[in-house]
C-alpha cells in the first residue's frame, strides 16, 4: 500500500497529501461526546484545518463559537469557523468576526448561508447586512487578516442561472480576498475536473479543494442530492442496493466507495481533500489511513531498549 501511495504522489508532482475535516456543533450532551471523541480520534492525523459549520439563518452561532473556542483551547488543531450573513446586520457579523480573532481563530469559511427556512427558500439579504458572500469576504478581511475559504459548486449552485453566473460569483469572492475554495460534495469526479477547467479558464487561481462526503446512509444522500442538484450516479445506488437494514455492511461499502473516489482524484493529480465527517471519525480515519496518513509515532516507539 505504501508503494502505491508513493507512486500516486509522484504522479501528483511529489506534493504531500493534506486533509481537512468538517464538523457541526452538537445539540445535546450525547452529540457533544460523539463530536469530541471524533476530534480526539482525528487530531493525530494533523489536518491542515478543521471547520465548524454554522446553521441556517445563523441558528447555531453560539454553539459554533463555543465549539471553535474549545478547539483552540484544548487541541493543537487550527479551527476554521463557518460564518454566514443571513439574518444579521453588518455590525452583528463584524462583532462575531472580532470575537473569533480574540479567541485565537485565524481562518473563516465565509458563506452566504441558507435562509432560516433552509435550502429551497428565497434568499433575502438583511436590510443592514452583507448582501452577498463576496461582500462578507471583504468585510471579514477588513476586520482582520484572516485566511478566508469560500464555497464552490462543481455542478452549479441551484440558484445560479448559469455556470457563468456561478463563476462570476466565485471570482468576486476571490477578488474580495478569499484564499481557497472548497467544493460542495460530488459523486462523479469527471464533474469536478470539468469544473476545474472552467475555473482555470475564468482566471481564478486559488486552490479548489474537493469536498468528499462518505455515504453511510444512501437514502439521506439521495435526499441531499435532490435538494442541492447533485448528480447521483446509478452505479452508486447499485453499491448500496439491498443494504437498508444492514448498517455494518453499509459502512464497509461506504469506505470502499469513498476510497475509490479519493484514489481516482489522487491518480489525477489532486493532493488536498476536505472531508465532511458528519461528526463521525471511523470512516474518515480509515480513508486517511489508506491515503498513507499516520499519527506520529510515540517517542521511542520501535527503538531497541538500551
């Protein structure tokens, strides 16, 4: 396996493989325990950063901040706080941004955000708020010198009239100071590479990191894909056929499918991956292990006794 990783790394120009992980703020003590078990499990893999999501309409603002602040205080991880401009004035958003800087956060994932009603509802900017994600990026950079990541959509945002409109929006975010784009999850790698061609032709030169969602619940994934306009290949449905009542086998299939997707991306030159963990560590940890990522050895491990 290690020789396969080395071969693929050479094919990718010798660049090291890097990963980042996305979590969401917990709602209950049980969910909090699951989250922190996952963070503890994944921390030794030394991700580039870990991001914490922000609910529709800013509904998880306090929980997001608390989770990010705890990551700063209790781990060596570099947290990236998600931030939206929905249902908040510029002053309110800027206050949140200043609070993150004071807490030691240096990376923000700036998103327009979904309306309080969720995906499918019409977006209406706050009368005194940032009207777009590009304006939000510029506002964050005015407050302090944050690293700013933004979203990208290999299959076009559902609300965009065309790919050109979508690319204009991404270009505006980069012009406003965004330093990285992270894609919506996708299940067909050709769509990602086709999108990269469009991005490069448009002159957008920031990294566009693929967002990987390991599918453990196929029905939920189909519902998500339907809402977001994400293409779900028929072969993927076939992999999970007949496993509705077999969660253990579903996990094994999910690991195989996600590893297959990641290795194909790696073979085609991609070396940075962003994993949507759903606050579960085992599946993502297994994929990272297959990528050759290992926790550092304990001091003295493997050395002969003196």
